[in-house]
């Protein structure tokens, strides 16, 4: 039982670095998107914002249809991958 706890402690410690770097990267991306949204809103004006919304909507829709469950199936097959 103590070996299991020691192993779990090492695994948790090995995840702290990648988890922190992922969290920091997500915050940087979020901040960049916020700045880009403000700059585009100020630059484009009301008519341009509608056009930008249409472009973003269609690109997101094409991505969703194009992926067709690929992330879910990839996770499923990686989880079933023999060790």
C-alpha cells in the first residue's frame, strides 16, 4: 500500500510541470483572443463585425462537419491501445 502511494505521489509530481505549462498557454491564448476581438471590433465597425461573425461562424461549422468525430474516436482508440 505504501508503494502504491509513493508511486501515485511521483506520478502527480510529474504532471505538475505539463499541467502548469498548458494552463499558462491557455491563458495566453485567451488573452490574445480578447485583444484580437477588441482590435477587430474597433477597426471594422458595426458592418465589419457582422461580416467577421459570418466568417467565424462558417469556419467553425466547416471544422465541426469536417472533423466528424475524429477527436472522440482518436481518444477511444488510444485508450484501447495495448500497453
